[in-house]
């Protein structure tokens, strides 16, 4: 039976201050083995049976040992002693140890059975070892006892401090939270045995973070301990939590962790403008939606609580400016909403409001969560191009309007002086440089061009780069100036056997005019054919007419072709009409009326003419030749008025000097006597491509205050058009248009009416500044010094 000496075991146990709990005393007639038994040999079973039948007194029975962990001594740690009742102390029994850690962690003295630990034991690494013991006969090697299993338990000591396995911790709590608001729970773990003593009993405490936070000593729950903690004052807190074992008693081990706590933002701060007055400026030429300036309301909050919405709440520029919120920077951007004009209004005042759109009800008492500021905006003047009002013109004008008629006044608005011009490729219109009057310069024909799209330019005299433009659409209205005519050339056929009242042709007409009430044509035979015995006409009242036979019995050999004049009239005002000729051929037809032949049979003509008939024919030819020569002579005489008669009145001529000092050889005259009767102007349909009007070139020095008489102006335009159209007119450079003398001239007045009485009082020094072309005049009239040099 396995036993262990009491004294030896007691020495082991009491020497280490550890008690054994599993010793028992057994007095039995049969052997009870602790652990698992192994099979024996036949000889061993016989010896055992002899011994088992003998009644023996048993010692203490064991099944486990206890040993303290973390032994730090230099000698092997004594664990216990194994002993068999068969051992007589003579060394005949050999003890063998096997199992977990045998020979490595634990060793046994094979003679005495003493067990020692030869390595440092750590309960947190391994809490127990299971081993097997066996007693052998040293001589024969036979088992003296059945193999028995026992346990060596490692007894815990407080050698592990609490540890925060999840630390360091990060947490957040809303600012201004009430006292006791939960923040985060921390947990410390102790590796010691929680079932033995207080080694694993942990108590929490706060080392850093007071008085802002507290911790529950049992659960490790961190709470707020101070009211009205403001994020804007302090946002981050570092809290150190300690966990101590042994229930916090003296001598216990402790571990710490850090908890980083952030106060999250709430909307507890209203927005405020740092400036109560902003001063901004913007050019009057700033386009729509351009930025004028920015305003910002400061908010100590962040995120959604700092979002801002800006609006215009008052001022005289609510309809001229707008404000938008930049979501990235939370600023208000003031933009132009309507076009600006320095001349109309030079400054504006706006009242801008900035407000938080997201509010928290429990902080409304800290409000109001909005603020206002005043913005003064000055409009700066720029040298802007002229602006037309309106921006587009639509004009309707009859096509029979006279040349020089004003059809529209074009108005350009600009504080500076402007000069007008026109872009009209067809040169049908002309614009007055001073008044902006748009006038006709050529006859209009709706049937040729019914719409005219022109552009009128306004240029500043002081800054020609500033140009304004406007589009003018001219619709030419229809007047009844075109007579109706046949829709095509009509050629009819009538059978020789035709009967009276038979329809031989249906005619229709076209008219280039377009009356509003629609076209309606009236047909009748021309007056010279009103009593035509062969044909008659019926007006169908639907813009067509029928040509009917008036008799029967047509003969080709008598007359094979008839010409029927038809008078066509329209319904316009005034009524216009034209005569179209219908050609009717007499043809031979079959019984069914189908045309067979329209060629007339040969007539029998007289073989010779009489002498009187021949003389009459020659006389007619002579008369015709005389008429032709007479007509040519009359046409040649019509062109003679362009030759200047030396005896004509000189004051009725305009004389142009192309060079200096050339006398009469350098002058060209143009008779303008007809200018005193503008009604004599006649339009000519011929077009001259080698001449360009000079009217626009005269406008650069003409002031706006100078306005020409309307009658003279219209007549000049008519004469200009006549010169353009007449191929026989003299060269264009011989026509010089004189406007007004005096204020519009660079040299001011050239008239002698306002001159002083004596030449000595008149100074001509300015002639020297006129350039080489006036050099001789400067030498003749300029002042000279005593040495003869010209001043």
C-alpha cells in the first residue's frame, strides 16, 4: 500500500505554511488504490494474493500534493514524499516518477521517494500537474505496488497586478451634460486565482481627472462629476484610472489605464458678426451673379451646430443684390442680381442676417441664435459703352415710303457724347449721327426684300473703343404696286367645227402683292376687244375665267390665229390692272373634237405688186428711219445740262478746290440750283458700283446740338441716291456736301461777315498748325518778325 511518512509530510506542509485537505485513514481488509491500476504478471499476482489475505493496518492514504508558486530559493523545492509499506528502509525498493513534468519539472529520489521541484512554478501558466508513481524491486525490477496516479497542485500567491486589456480608452460625452452622465466603463483583469483569497479582487479608483469625472470602485463605470462643462473652454480630458487587487488593501498590486475623453459639441453658442458695419464697392459693369463681397458670422460651435444661413432682411437693394451661403466656409456671399448703373444710383444699404438653422430646445434661453449686420455698397463708375433702350427694335414701314423718311428714332443711353453709325450691307437705310433718326436711303420693295435686319452702332467720341450696338428689324409692309398678270403663257386651240358657247381655255392670274384680305381678280375683255365677234369671256368669281367661242364656223384658210386681249384687275387700293394676250389657234379636228392639224393651207398670193404699193412701202420705211434719228438726237441733248455754262450764275454752284493755287483749272462745279425745289428729284433705276456715299465720313466733327433741316436733309439723300444710280453722273469726288459753318468746323467760321474791319487786327497764326497743305496760306497771311522770319 502506498503511504507517505507523517513526519516527512508534516515537515513539508508545516514548513511551508500550507495545509493538506485530502489525507484519510483507511483500515480495510482489501486494498483500495487511488488512481488507475496496471496489470501484473502471474508471479506478482500470487505474492499479492498471499499478502492481501492477511489483515494489515494501513497508514495515511494520499492522492494529491500542494506546492506554492514562484519559489525563489536556490535549492530544489521539496514537494512531498512517496513511501510504500513494502519499503523496509534497506534500499531494496526503487521509486519511479512519470507523467506531466516528470524529470523536467519534478524529480524523485528513487531510494527515499522524496519529490522536489527543480523549476520555478507559475500557477498562471499551469495550475496543476498529473503524475504517476511506481515502486519496483531494485533487484528484480518487479512492481512492488500497483502504479498509482496523483496530482500536484500549484497554490496561488498574489503575484499578478490587475491589467486593462482594452486600454487606453477613448470616449466622448456631450458638453453641458448633467452630473452623473455615463461616459464609459473600464474593466481590469487579474490573472491570480479568483477562488483563493483576495488576490483577484479588484477595486477601481481615479488618479487623474478630478473633479470633472468619477469612477465606480466596483464596476469601473466613469461618470461626469462637474456640471456645465463647456467644450469651448476645454475640449479634451485625460483621465487615469487605477485598479488594485486584494480589495484595495495595503500590499495589493495595482494597474492603471488612460481614458481620453472628448466633450462633443452642442449648439449652445449663438452666432455673432464681428463687424456691425461692412463697406463694399462694385463696378457698375459687374455682370449678373458676380461677387460683390463676403460677410461672416462667428459661431464657437462646430459641425452642424455651426451651420449658418444668411439672408437679406432690409435695405434699399433687396431687388438689386442677393446673398448665398457657402456651405464649406459658412460665409455669406453677396452677388449682383440686376444690372447696376452709376448714373441711376451710386450706393445701396443692406441689412444681412445670419442664423443657425439647427437649434436645441434646452439651450434656447442662451439665444437668440441669430445676428444682423449692415452692409454699405458703393457703385463705381466705369467708361461703359452706350446702351440702347430698348435692346431691340422692330419697325414696320410701307414699301412705297419716300427716300429720307424717318421711320424710327434710335436712342442710346450713355452719359458721354455718342456718335451713331449703321451696318446695312444693302445701304437701304441711313441713321442720323446726332438725333439717331433711322431713315430710308433707297426705295424699298417688299416683293424683292420683305425683311431687313440691320445693326446700329453708338460710339463714344471721347473713347472710340466703347461701342454699343442694337439690332433693328424692319418689316416692309405691302402696298398695291404690282398689277396682276397671267399665271403663265396661255395658248388655246379652237376647232373649225366648234360651236358657239364652247369652252376653249380657263385662265388664271398671279399678283406679287400680298393684301391682308387675300387676292381677288376680275377678268374682262380689253376695251378694244369688248365687241369681239369671235370670242367672249366669263368671270367665274373664283380668280379664274373661261374663254368661250361666240360663234361657229372658224376656217383656217380665212384666219388661223386670233389674239384675244384680256384685262385683269385686282382688289387693291388703288386698283391695278394689266392686259394679257391669249393666243388662239384654229385647228382642224375630227368628229370627236380631237385636234388633227393646226397648219393653215397655202393661200394663193398675187404674183406681182403694183407700182403704187411698192412706193407706199418705201415711204413707210423712210419715215421710220427719220423717227429713229430724231429720237437719238433728243437723247443726246438730254445729257447737255451736265456741261457747265460759263455764263451761269456763279453763286448757284458749289466749287471744290482739290489743290492750292491752281486757279480755275482745279475747280469743278456742280449745279445745285434744283436744291431750292426738292420735289424735282427723280429716281433713277441704274446702279453705280464705283461710288460709295460720303455721309458717314462727315459725322465725326458734327456736334449733337447741330440738327439739319428735314427738307434739305431729305433732298440731299435723294440726290445722293440719284448720283449712285446714274451711270452718267460726274465722278463722286466732285460732290462736296457742306453742312453748317461755324461751330461744327475745326477752323470755326470762315465767313467774312464776322471778321474785323482791318486786316491788321486779324491773326492767322493758326494756319501754321494746319500742315503742309496750308503752307502757302500761312506764308501769305502769317505774321513775320523784323528779320522776315515767319512766326
